[in-house]
C-alpha cells in the first residue's frame, strides 16, 4: 500500500476516534438523548470498525497504525460496552496490546506527548486484566496484569503499578490465595505512582479488608474499611464509598454490632439508588440478606429473595466472581430449608428450591448432582400427584444428563416423558403442552444425534423447530436451526445445512452471548469441513476459538482438539460438535 493510501486510512481513523470521543462525552454527561447518541454511533460505527481493522492489520509494520490502534481501542469504552457489548472492548484492546508490544520491540517511537505508547499500553493492560477478571478468565487476567508490571519496570513507568497489583490481588483472592493477595496489596499501598494513588490506596484497603474477612480477622478488616471510607469521603468517590460501607456492614455484623451494620447498609442504599449500578445493587442485596437473616432468622424466604435478586444483579453486570459467591450462599440456605426437621415448606416451595439447587449445582459444574436433584423433584411430584411437574422435572434431569454426555440415560427419560405428556395432555393448556413438547423433542434430537441416528435426530429437531416458529420463540428458532443443520451435516445434506448454519451465526451477531456466537461459528466450521472447504473451516474455527478463549469457555479446548486433525490431514474424521 502506498504512502498516500496509508495517510488516508490514518486520517479516517483519527476522524473516527474524535467522533467516538465526542459521543462518549455526550453519553456520560447526558448532553443528548441516548437514542440520538445511538443513532450517531450507528452511522459512524461501520467506518470506525473498518478503520480499526486496518490499524490492527497494519500495526506490525507501521508504528503510526499501532499508535492509532491504541487510541481507537481506548476511546468510548462506556458507550461501546453499553451498545456493542464487552466483547468489542476486549477484542480491540487485545489488538492494541499486540500492536503496541510489537512497536516497542522495534523501537524508534515518535517522541510526542500526544502519542505516549507506553502510557496507553499500561492502560490497556490493566483494564484488560479487569475485563478478563470480570469474565472469570483468571489465567488471562493474571498474565495481562503481570505483563503490565513488567512493562512498567522495563520502561521505568510505575503509575499503573497500584491498579495492576490490586487487580492481581483480586485474582488471588478468587483463587483462595490469601497470603499472596495480602502481599500484593501491601505492595500496592507502598508503590510509587504518578497520579490517582489516593483512589488506588483506598481500593487496596477495601481488598485487604476482604482478605482479613476471609481469614476471620474481623477487627483488622474493619480497620481497613474505616480507612477506605475516610479516603472515599474526602474524595467524594461514591462508588468506592458505597462498596466500603457495604463491606463494613458485614464485618460489623460479625463483630456483634447489628445496629451499626444497619446504619452503614442504609447509607449505602441511598448511594446505590442514586448511582443505579447493578453490581452495587447486587452487593447491597447480599448484605441485606445477611442482616435480615440475623435480625429475623424465621423469615428465611426474605433472605432467599434478596440473594436471588442479588445474584441476578451480578449476572446482569457480568460479574461471575460475585455471582458464584452468592450462589454458594443460596445453596446453603436452600439445603438447610429442605433438610430442616419439621419442615414447614409447602410442596411448591420445595419444588422451587430443588429447581434452584439443580441450577446452582450445574453452574459450578456439578451436572450429575443437578440431574439427581431433578430426579428427586420428579419423585416428589409423583408422590404429590403433580403429573405436569413430574414431566417438567424429568425434562430438567434429561437436560443435565445431555450436558454430562449420558445420552442413553437422557433418551430413556425423554421417551418416557413424551409418553406421559401424551397421557395427560387433555388436562393441560395447549400452550403449556407445546412448550414442554418442544423442549423434550429438542433434547431428544440431541441424544439421537449423539447416539448415531441423525435421520431420526433431524426429524425431532424439525418438529421442535415448527413449534418454536409457531409460538414466536426467536432465540429457540435460532438454536434449533443450528441443531437441525448439524444433523443434516451428519447426513451429508450440505445444500440445506450450510445456509442454516450461516443464519444461526448471523442471528447471534450483535448480541452479548459470546458463548453461543462462538459455538455457532464452530458449528459452521464443522459443516464447512465436511463439505470439503478446509480453508474456510479453519478460519471459522479460529474465529470461534478466539471468542471462546476470551470468555474462558471450556469449549475452546474442544475446538483445538477437533481442528488439529483437520489441519494435519485435511481428511480425518471430525468429531461432531455438541448440539445446544
């Protein structure tokens, strides 16, 4: 590419960066209605996306492209996360880090305050570490944060040390490495910096409080929270103040001072309401649940409701770490309620508790346990004479068994559930029958395919798809089209299968379910491979793996295992990917 074309691309990228910055400012300060900002973003986005792609591709050979790649990646973070999703932030900043590292290795960087590549790189590394931590991709978060510290040492730039150390400490806390976390946080409190240290030290003190809480050293934890609260009050940092107040409320409860705990919690609630932050709402509700359980132990249902909504807030905020922690608290409460002697729970309450327990067990990987809990619910439904509930519970059990790859057992559950459904359908509403039949047929199709009978599997998927289309279930239509396409690929019917696979990918684009998009792209890769287009298959598989690795999805390893044979021989048998 000639110098004139390069300059044109750089000018276009600079224009897009400037426009995105203006929209971010307007978004954060409410200068315009958000719907107007979104319209302007929709107009500039195709140009910004293409400009970024050019910068990322050119960064290895042109330092100007690497610099612009970093600038584009660092602009409009709040707006893009709200409108395009977290994946865009991760993809762009990963590309910016890669380009900056190559540029630094080559040297001869421009000496300008406007283009401080080391400064931008450290910002990208620490923020990327946070994003991956929030996605529970702890290994990638740790690698990036350690890289930030190394870059700081190499270039004698330490302004990001405190943030990197604190985020590393949170990784260590999540991994239950409390001694390492304490060491990192004490180092953060004494690290040199070029600005923002007051906020960094407050965050480190909150994290230290968490470490001491986990160890049961509640007095030491309160001391750290006291110091953090004083700092946050002095700087009017409301999100930080709110977090510290909620945490201190929990410690005060442990220290036997529920009235002071309630005061902190009430004060935090006022702040949370003004900020409207899902993550802080989740933290507050978890704290409220503890307080309510302490003050009114007989009102177990209120604590459960608060924890359920707290977990939903963390899920919505994308905080998997806190969601998992709240999930553990919920499991303890549900189990104690089910096993309590002289249990006063009604059948409906017990059924709901068993369903929640199964979901929580599956979330932490306990698929066999989830299936056993669902089977227990089916037995209780039979005793209570609740036939519809029994069928639904058998459907749930089959779902967990399919995920566990126990397809023979799952198929038996599903065949029997379909027979039972036919026996009682006259007593049920038609839309309920449709919903249950659709789900049973979808799961049955997955079992039949994995058991090597794709023709029957395709028939089951088609029947489920027709119900989903009739009832307007768009997400399920997309899923079932993908599943049907895989069964058709297994039969060599590529003319119908490949368009369906492409439709499924296109329909997942633009959403924030990166796991579904990654799996849809790998399903397309599988179809392309069997249709004989190895080059396109490997490209789709690489794109799928990139998506799954970013969110620490275990299916990423499966893409490697399957594509290894494709790349070596181009003719090895490919293992069929799982239907969803």
